[in-house]
C-alpha cells in the first residue's frame, strides 16, 4: 500500500482479482470422476459385526478340467509329459490355495481392525489411536503384511466409506494420563485456526499453547507437522485484510 500509494479498499480489490486467476490456464477443465469400490463391507447386526470381502468383480479361480483329466489319465503319456503335467498341476493348486489364504489373511486383519475400533464402527465416531503393530499383534501376522493389506483399500460401514489407512493414527498423551488419536488433535487445530482473527493469525507456538491449556501434551513442531499435513499454510500466509 505504501509502495504504490493504494488505499486498503483498492488493495482488497486487487487481491480478489489475483486470487481468481488461473496460474495454469493451459490445463483446461477436464474432470475425471473416480468411483470408490469398497474392498470390505462391515455391517452391524445386533451386537455383532458381519465382515465381507467384496469380491463381486473377482471371478472364481479353479483348475481347468481338461488338465485335471490329463493328470488323472496318464496311461498313454510319455514319462516326461507326465512329470510336467504333475508339476504344473501342483503349481496351479498352490496358486489357488495362495489366493484363498490371502483372502483369509485380509479378513483376519479386517476383523482385528473392527475389534480395536469397535466404538467407531458402532457410532461412526470415537476413533482410537491405532498403529500397524496393534493390528499385527491382534491378527497374529507380520507388520509388513498389515501394511500391504490396508494399502489403497476401502471399507464400507454403516456411516460411509473410509480409506483403511485413515483408521490408523498415532497417540497423543493428555494431561490426565489418557490417550487421544492424532486425528482428534488435527480437528482441534482446524477448529482453532477457523476461529482465529484473520488479521492476526495464530503462530504454531500459540496453537500449541492453546492445546496444552486444553489438556493436550503437544509440542510446537508437532503442531507444525499436523498443520502441514492438513494443507493449512503458516500464519504469515494466512494473514488477511478484512
């Protein structure tokens, strides 16, 4: 304003124009609609949960009867061909068994998640701190197996469809010795920033102090990390002229 001799009203008008500009006008306006097909379906029936692996688009895998008959009727075949058929038949059986084993592993992991996050699947709220190790111990599998199993997978619940990775979160200690999910802290940060004075946005230190006054033991650097993950800019970039 000082440099160009602008009034505050004129500066606001200029900022509004700049904010409406497209920095990449050559990209066009093509919109690709992506539909999410859940990998798991969790339904509550009474006090129990029914967990289903959504395999509607996956065909039933079985060994071709022609090869099965060749395996059974080996009288007129050469020893080499007999051995090759046996080998391929064994490989096919192993492959089919592996598919079914993977299915059971996925269901076992999903059951463990539902048990650990029962309140969430009952009410749609109250997500608890949960890491891969918790699920691995509950399901009796390796942590890497849990990581692969939940990658890019979705679950359909009575309250909507969720990305499985979003059900995992680190824990934050509270002043009374309790534990809360870091997702709850992120929501608190969003609420605090939404209520701040846009002329004097809060720094990460100030947000951390507010959270500590509410009973959450959290450091400034943790606030900065969560704010960044939420896609919220720093205080300097949040400053607005009313």
